[in-house]
C-alpha cells in the first residue's frame, strides 16, 4: 500500500504563498514572515498539525527556487527544516532544469531534471507506505494539482492580506479543480483546510 500525494502549503486570504520580493534572501518575500506565524505560534492545535504532517511524510518534493532558499546560508540546517526534529528527516526531490554543481545540505537532496512524474515516481519509491508531500513553491504545487497528480490539498489559510507576491493559483486560465472538504481545524493563527482532489 502506498501513501497519498499531498500538496501542503500556507496561503494568505488573497491567495498568495509569498509576499512580494521573494528571493534567496527573502524566501517568503519582503516582510512575508507573518504568513507562517502559525508554524511558530506555540498553540497546541497548530503544533499537532505540523507534527502529524511530518510524521506521515516519507518524501518531499520541492521546486528549484525553494531549494535555493533552503540551501542558502540562512536556510535549513540540522535543527531547522522539514523533518529536522526527526532522527531521519525525509529525502527531498528537487525539480530543476539543471542540478547545481555544489550544495550545502548534503545527500538528503536528489535533483530531478525529467519532470513531475519522474520526481513523483522517485519520491513514492523512497516514501514506501508513507505520504509524499509537495511543499512548494507555489508554481510546483499548482503544477501537481493541474496535472491530476495530487490526492490531497492542504491549505493553511493565514489571516493576512499580502496584496501581491507569488500566487498559488494563476490569476487567469487556471485549471478548474473539484475538491471535497475532508477536514478543517481553526486556530487563532490559521484555518487549516484539507481537501480531497476529485479527478
């Protein structure tokens, strides 16, 4: 039995997953940190959602732009990053046109240059019976949804209006998606929404 493919991302009320000005030094955009306030809120419900998601995760998929952020000097390290609190953090498969010559974070990362399906096949093989989590950036999350490769969409809806930045769904010509809401948890820092993707 294989796990599910879960697109899991935080979004503002106006549909952005970063503030304007996202780059290697500003992964969430300039002054975009409040978007992820729920991660650091200390509220038990927020913590349980984060802990449950990481415990279920057997592999992670991300895009190259997000990788460049987490591999930057102020990015992930041994104590910060997806699954950093686990003895064996999950492997990460990075979608890219070209693998970097060097990177800081070691052999946990595999670079995939031949598309979404290849990344997913490799991630599923690594995950075994656990879930594959597509964590970003926004374009990669949308590509998995538009290609009908995701089973679940988790949106952590942050109580902030950013007014611009990186959108999860394109403003024009986005693919129509049918979703079935399967869970909702509300905390002061976010509405945690889970949907089954209906293909």
